[in-house]
């Protein structure tokens, strides 16, 4: 469902469209009660089990407070639309930044360490990201990085379907070879197994490599029984 600028969702006034991803659109909005700017993500899934799971697990995600994790403020339902409300982040996604070229070694280390700290904090709270990628990191002008969408890959779809099978279906061209669409899947995600905290570490390694790579494509083969291409 696409919302018009000026529309009202619960106590939130829609200001503009920020983007769209796998789960639905993201809007910049105004919290009319607290008078602050927020980002609202619409959940497009109609599955009631998933919604119940989301409401349950949102509590754990909302408890994550860390300087490098985008805070979840609220979840809501209005006029048949489920949505979540998060901290509005100024800046650009790391994906947008990397489209102009690699980071300096210093910037790559800074961003890499900040994201590692965010992952460590979430893992200690029992929450795995499962979908770490440059599009889920926003970098502020001052160099501060914040990780978006913590735990959402699991909350908005069955574990295997959301992060593994859907991506595999989009990208698989030859049996056993996954290529094309940018992806940061860990070996166990490629194999369709359940991803745990180690998966985030594998994706963090891919992200670090991407931050410094001048070519947008590289290849990894063999050790885990799969061959896949990353862009
Ligand atoms: N909290 C936020 N503050 C500011 N902008 C945001 C925020 N969350 C998302 N955005 C913007 O909205 C865009 C779409 O986000 P979304 O998470 O839906 O897409 P995605 O990361 O490309 O895909 P997905 O997470 O579904 O795999 C992002 O690229 C970003 O520009
Ligand atoms: Mg995202």
C-alpha cells in the first residue's frame, strides 16, 4: 500500500517517501505527539502468524539501544496497515556511498568497527540481523554508521524464505551457482540452513571487503561446498 504525502497513519503524519525494499515502503514522518521526525516502515505481509511473531519479537528489538543501531520506537496498525516506527537517520546508505567508489582505509576501519560493535551488542541480547548489507547501513556526514533492520529478515518472513530462498530464487541461473544481484549471504544462508550470529560475522566480512574493493564483483568458491558470486 502506497501512502500519500500528508496522509495520517495512527499519530504519524507522512512527510515524504524515503525508499522501498523487500518488506514495503519507508516514509519520513512526523510523530504528532512527541513532535519529532521518524521513519515509518510499512509491513506488506498479510500473514497473521508473522504479524503475531513480529509484535512479540519487536519488544526485544526495541530494547536494543546502541549508538550504531537504528532504534525501533513503536509498532502500530491503522486502516489495515501494519507499520513500525524507527529513528529517522540523516545521511546516505553505505550502498549509495560505495556506488561512488571505495572508502579510504581509515573510513572503512571506522565503519567496520562501528558495525561490529552493533552486532556484538545485538548478539549479546540474542538478536541476529541476518540481512547485513550496505543497503542496511546509513552513514551520517560525520562518519557515524548505524545499522538498520535488525532482526527484520526473521520477523517479516519465515526464516528460510526471507533471507535465503527468496534471494536464491531471484539470483540462481545455473544449479549450484548464484550470481548477479548484489548479495552478502553467508555460506549457511546459501545452503538454505538457519542463520545464527556466525552468519552476521560472515556478512560483516563481505561488507568489509566491499568497502575497500575497487571492482564491484568478486568470486568465492569451494570451501563450504558452494560456489557463488558476489557483486
Ligand atoms: N531509519 C531510517 N532513516 C532514514 N532513511 C531510512 C531509514 N530506514 C530506511 N531508510 C531509507 O529507506 C530505504 C528503503 O529501506 P528498506 O529497508 O525498505 O530497503 P532495503 O534495505 O533496500 O531492502 P530490505 O531491507 O527490504 O532488504 C533505504 O535505502 C533508506 O534510504
Ligand atoms: Mg533495509
